[in-house]
C-alpha cells in the first residue's frame, strides 16, 4: 500500500521512491493529475437520512440505511434493510413528556367541588390533551394547592367534564384536608396507541356538604394568598 515517507530516518535512501509511489496514486508519470483518481475522490456515496411523517413508514419511504420517525408517537424505525422496515421499530417515547399544562392566573381563583359527587374543577382551564404512546402506558402527575374545611379532598382525571367518571385504568387520590401544595402521580395503562385523549382534572370531598378546593394562581410576590399554580403533566412509559 502506498504511503508517505517518514521523517524519523527509517526511510533514508528510499524516501524518494516511497514518495513517487505515493504520488503515482493520483498523478500521471508526467506529474499531471490522473482524471480517474480525481473522479473517484469526488464521487458521492449514498447519504442516509432520518425521515419523518405521521404514522409508520411504507415500503416506498426512504432507501436502505434510512431511519424513520413517527411524528404521532415519537417511535422510530431503522435502519431500513433490503427495502423493508419490518421488525425495526424502536420505542423512543419512554420518559418523553407528551403534554404539560399550568394554570396560574395573576388574580387568585378558587375552584370548589361540593360533596362526594365527582366533578371537573374547571373544564376550560384544567384539562390536558395528549396522544397515547405505542406502549399505551403513561404517568399522570397533578400538582396544586388543595384545601378542605372538613373531610378529605380527592383528585383524579376523567375523559368527561360534564359527567365525570374516573378515566379507565386510573384511580382517585385522597389528599390531606390542610391547605398546602400537594402532588399525586399514577400510572395509567391500556390506552390505545396513537389516539388523542383529553383528560379533565376532577375532584370530590369525602364529606357531603363540604367542598374540595383547588386554589389557583396568585401574586408574583410573597403575600397572604395561599394560592399557587395548578399543573398537569403526562409522560410516556
């Protein structure tokens, strides 16, 4: 194989021959460039890319060596081999935040649900929409300032704001009656991959006649207000 001569003395008396041999790879004997060598050096090999679209790739998408990302679920396929994407799906959504919302108006507002019947705190302000990942499993996190003068409050999520029932696969979480920031998390399984879900923040109180309160928003400086941001986050599992 042709190489450049060394400068450490090991090529003494032969460095000229080694240099000529190396240069002959891309030069003619008269010192001009060899067009074939130049053409070979400038030739462009196949460039592979990461393609994207809604849903899984089809056989006509991309070339061998390409990757594909589904904009709907975040899943990836690749590399494509022998013209086929079959069996190359990679679940890339685990741990990815699918949706997040925060409601924190400057003017404090308290939403109250009276009694033991489940209801949405605010269908307009306390809801979250996400697309279920390929696994069908998500982690739901709710955080906010809760209060109840008697009994205990309950938080959960529901696909309906008018006739709330706990979302399939989820449960209610009981909270302390004290006024303080509380956070509940739960894993929900069995969702249909690629399907869009809208869940509402629902609640109730363990004591009939008393209210479950969610205190949202507040000033940007310390004050007597006990309100705070109400946050929902859905993460893929």
